[in-house]
């Protein structure tokens, strides 16, 4: 009877504590979403303003050598002015902004040098290949021995805590499946071309050193983000894929897509699984400093639920619409340049997909400081927006007239731009001197030293800590138990 009474008291105490905590904390759909997205928006703008101010100040000092490399882009200015960046590669992990700013990638881990461009056996990848690198359990910073064209046999499934760093070489990832980030965290993909990705599957594919399983057919996305978090995609060039160039679905959150170049594609970017998938309400994505270029049709992005911050991008072409959504996503558009197509029926930037106007009138879609070119127009909504959202949209966005400066290096460094097929060799982080490792000219994959020097302590990221809610509940439980045993010590003796 005493034990039963004690259990009832404990349950009542925990229920009261849970009720208190639920009322005291924000209503979070996902355990890893940011509790105050407006604070993240403000921090992005603070970083942009600081970088632009620094560039302006240094440009007035003609003798300052750093002024030439500064662009005002806070991500690039964070690392590109370091003349010794090749020996300080992992500094990149400190340069992210927005919702994916905590993505560690392989920071603190060893360097893995990819020397073999082959992908002959996805179930048993050869050491020295990209597939062998991304499936390892430990944090790795993955670099490339030379220029490479990697043709995948099936989707490339990542493990957590990985960075792909294509600076200094020209790396193309093409073929079947392309990149899959499923149930993983802390991944950085930087400075690679991803294109001509096709559906594949119904095959055995290795996802870790100890696990190889049967995979169904993939969609043919360039990058598929599935129930993943803390993801940063930066300075990539994506085009010509069967499905989306980037899709983030099934409760993915903490994502930044920046400085990338999108072209030659229909459905560019999908954020959210479907209108009924409630966990995507916790999705938070920053889309910054990208160039949406030639031959694009729609979905830049297409959003379902979640909070999407679209800031300082250059939209130079679409055929149907640029930004679309359903199921009440929050869209905060700041300081972008939208250039409408010549079609008089496609001037609108926005599209509420298969939704009646009476339903979307209260959705939080805001345009702040955007520049509309060639008749483009953005249809905002949400006259009754909450105070929290009003605070986010009140942040002063940097003038979109500086878009040329902020997006001048969008895509792979040194990669061709519209109207040019010749890569620039003067850009830091690009080198045309490598040798392509084709099928007839590649490393043997047998005994090479693929794991490079250790960076810093090389310690793995600390193990996950208990959430604050869990810690409080455990503390309350301990206090209750101590109080009970002290009061009823005579019953225990």
C-alpha cells in the first residue's frame, strides 16, 4: 500500500511538472528546432551588415590587402581572406549562418583524401572512394586528391558528422541516386557540382561500416534530406536532375542552403513531405545568397509547413513561379531580387498551391526590402500576424541593390557562369592543375593513406546531452525520492 501511494505521488508530481514546463516553453514540434526563429533571422542580418560594413571600411584604406577579398558575404568573408586556407580548412565549419549554423560536419576529425573516383560496388565500397569515406562512423573532413568526375552506381548514403570539401579541385557528382542524408545530423557539403541525377535502387547499399541493407527505388534528387538535422549546403552547383535538386522532408530541420547556383531544372526545391505531415511544422530552413539561374521553372522553394527565411538571393528566371507553398508555411522574404519572365501570366513571385484564398489570407508570407524587376510582384498575407513574426519582419534587410556583390561567387568557385564556359582560376579555393581520376587513371584503392593528419584534438563531438526538460524532470524526481526517504526513514529500516 505504501509503495502504491508513493508511485501515485510521484506520478502526480511529474504530471504537475510537465504541465508547468509545457506552459513555460515554446510549442516545439521537433526536438531540435530553434525555439526562437526570429532571433536566427536577426542574427543573419547582423552578420550581413557587419561584413558589408567591414568591406566598406577597408575599401577606404587603399593600402589594406584584405579589402580585395572581402565581398560583404559573411560566409565567404569568414574564411576566404586567409591566405593559408588550405591548411585551415576546418575553419569553414565556423562560418555558417541561419538555421544550419550549428552544423559541425567533420570538424575535429581526421582528413580523408578521396583518391579513387570509382563506385563499382555500393555494398562494399573500396577504400579511397567517396562512398567509403561518407559511411564511416567517426567525424571526417573529406577532400579530394585531384579533379574528379564521380559517377554513382546508386544513391550515396551519408553517415553523420561528415564534410565534403571540394575547394581547390573540380568535383562533379553525377549518376544514379546521388546524395542521401537520411536520419543523420551535422553534414556540410561544400563546393561540388551535382547534376544529372537519376532514380535508382532495388539494390543492396552500404550505409555504415557494419550495415548494408536493401534499398528501394530513389527519386533521382540531387540532394535528398530525410528526417535529418543540422545540414549546411554551400557553394554547390546543381542542375539536370530527375526529381528535385534539393528536397528536405519528414521532419528535417536546422538547414542552411547558401551560395549555390541552381539552373536547368523544373521542380527545384521541395521543403516538406505533404500537407498532412505535422512534424514538418518544425522545419526551419535558411536560403541565402543563392543564384536561381537559367532554365528554371518552379519551386524555389515549394514549402509545406515550417519556417523558411529567404534572404539576399538573386532570382533571375522562372517560368511558373518562384516561391510556392501549402499547409500554412511561414515565409520571410528579405532583400532578394526577383526578375520576372517575359510571360505576362507568370509575373507573380508567389503561389499558394491548391489552396483557396479564404484559407491562405492569414498565412505569414512577408516581403521586406525585396526588389521587383520586369513587373515581378509578391503577394503577401497575414494581416493578423503574431507579434513574434512582426518582430522578425521588422529587421532591416540589407538593400537588394547589393545582391550582385553578395551572390557574385554563387555556385562552385571558379565554375562557369551564364554565358561563359571558362572557369576562373583567380578565385581562392579553385585550382585547375589537378588530374582527373578516371576509370583508367585512378588510385588502386588498396593500401593508400586515405586518412590524413589529425586536426586539433581530433576528438569526436561530445555525446548528446539530455535536453533541459529531461534534466529538470530527473532533478525533480531525485528531490522527491530524497524527500520521501528522509521523511519515511523509519519505514525503510
